C-alpha cells in the first residue's frame, strides 16, 4: 500500500502493511482504530484529530506527526516503533501516554521526549533514551541499549533485563509502587544503577530471576519500603 487518507474510522482484522507513503487521518474529527489485526504504517499523520486506539496493534516504521490540536488516546492498544532509521513522534501534548510501547529498531533514533507507559514497555532492539520525568510500569530490556537521562525515571511495576545494556549514566531510577511489591529480575546476573530510590510504603523491592548482584554506583535512597 502507498498513501491512504481515512476519513472516519479504521478497522483491520487481518493485516495492513504499508511499506512506503503516508497514512493521513483527516483533520478535525474523531477516529476509532480497531480490529484484531495489525496495522503496519510507514509514515503516519494524525492531523488535528482525536485518535482512539482501543485495543488495536499499531506499528510505525517512519515518522509520526500530528497537528496543532486533538489527542492520541492509547486506551489498551500497543504501539510498536520498528523503523530502520531515525523516527519522529509527536510531543506529549498530543500523545501523552502509551499503554504498551515496543521498540524494535535496526538503527536510528526516536524523538527526544518524556515517555509515559502505563502497562508494558519492551526494548527488543535498537536504542531508547527517555527524557527526565519519564514514567513506566513494567520495563523489559531484551536487547539494544536503554540510556537513562541525567535526571529521573519512575518505574511502578517490574524491571526485567534479559539482554542488551542499561546505560545508567548519572541518572536515577525510582521504584515507586506503594500498592505492590516490585521485582528487579531477568537473566542478566549483574545489574547496575547510578542512583536508585525506593518510595514503596510497606511494600518491597525484590531481586529475583537469575540476579546475583544489583549494584548502586552512587546513592541508594530508601524513602520507604
């Protein structure tokens, strides 16, 4: 498929695979994206529209641009960023958060922005460098390089590293669920952080999986937990 211009809703129960061109959702309306299939977009333009992702799987290989109004509502959908080169994404004003976010990039970078992921984040391959103030529920590093900002990222679920690398730099990771225990786990036997902060009320941060050593290179802060 080349370029497409959906006027209202978008439903895919099989698969849509766009290898070139741009899909542009018309401006100034509400679009429901739905179906049990997968939509693989090349470039995606969501104009100045309201986009409701429902539970649909959306993959983007190129650039994602938005207009000057409207919003992308992640709902319980999954967004996969899978381009081989540099990709841009809208600012947080128009795409404030994701439910599931997957990064599987053979090369290139993503936009510099605050990322908020309310369910699962997975780095499958490629590079990922969230800005200070980014928040995640579950973080899984399968391969690739996750580079922490010099400030702070929050994790409310579990942290799993099975491969790849976590470049902590001079950044801080805060585990901040006061409702449930959290785990640092995975198949990597040694995991390191620069600054590590626990804000957990009476709940615990548990080392599990194959972990033998968790090291903190600078400051460990236990506000509670």
